């Protein structure tokens, strides 16, 4: 705004009951909303969904088998509605598993692929890229469903408590925790809103929208990828892929998202 016009503009804003700071904040929020709306029209995540659907039925690995008998919690081969009930307890592995760790188990058991080796693969490469695509399609099959993670098994409750502790655990050179950025309402970093992930509606905006396509990186990110990057930003060591702490965080956020409508795969900046 030219210097000569600024006093007049501020006077007009004041007469309308708006400060310059309030207008700037409103404009920034409106601009971000418009930007996201434009990006959502033709979300590149749809390409990953198509790839994931093909991978699900494609015979692969040493056993030359598909994933169509994979049990995601609602019975072998049932995909629709499964995403909004994960992570959950699985009797066959004796573990609480999220979508990515469950897919690793199915890829090893049904297809003969090496789950440990896949877990070591860098994000966006090889089988890890395939996992992201599978996560995109499976989550899309539950779009519009409400989150209802089970908490009836003792291990599910234990993982929720572990996730809560991990969420609030402060450490590292910056003395950060997940709660530092996502443990209060109405805050943002630069132009990015930071949802409160302790309850709804924040968890419906945050947890319920991943996997998502990241415009800034040009990649599809699953929740495991998102959490890994969160630890990077906190200056923590990278957690192991599908480790207990990341799954526990998924349980904590997923239970907190109870009743929120699944929006994944979404599009993020």
C-alpha cells in the first residue's frame, strides 16, 4: 500500500471497527482457504489412489499373490470403512497396528515380500512409494465415514496412553513436543494453521485428513511419513517406520478424532 494512502485506509478500517492487524489476519486466512480450494480441484492424490487400487489386486512378490485377502480389521479383503477404525488390535500378529504396519504384515505373509527391508526404504522410493499409494486408495474408500477406533482390547487402551505420553513428551535441543504446536487452539506458524490434535474439531482437520498430497514436495504422504517429518521438525531422531511410538500416536490422535468425518486423501501445502 502506498505510504500516502495508508493513513486514510487505516482510518476507514477503524471507522468500520477493524484494525489493520485484524484485516491482515482475515485476509491471510481467506487467501489460504481460497488457495486450498483451488488445489483441491484435481487433487493429484487421485493418481495415487488409482495406483493403489491396482496394486491391491495385482499378483506380486515371491508368492505371486495379491493383497485381496488382507484383513484390515473388518475381514479378509474388506476395505471400505477399514481406515476409520485403524490403528487397532490384530490377533494374528499380536499387535496394535496402523494401516501401514498392517499392510507390511500382509505384504510379507501373502506376497512373500520382506517387510523389514521395505521399512528401511526411503520415503517416495520403491515399495515405500507403493505403500503410500495403497494408503491413499484405502483411505479414500472410507472418505465420508466417521472415525470410530476400537478401544475394547487392553493393548488398544495401552497404546492410547502411550500415544498421549508421547504427544506431550518434551525433549531435544528445542525442548519441543507434539503438543507444542498441536496442543492449543487458534495458533499458526507463518501462514499455516496448527490444529489442536487433542480433540475435535482439530483432529478432524489434522489426523482425519491424512494421507495427503503435499504440494511443497510433490509427494503423497501417509501418516507414518507425516509423523516422521514432525519428529524431524522437533529435531528428534527419526523414528523407525511403523514403530510402536508412531502407531501409539496414531491411536491417540485417532481416538481423539472420534466422530470426525474422514477427508483423506486430502491436499496440503
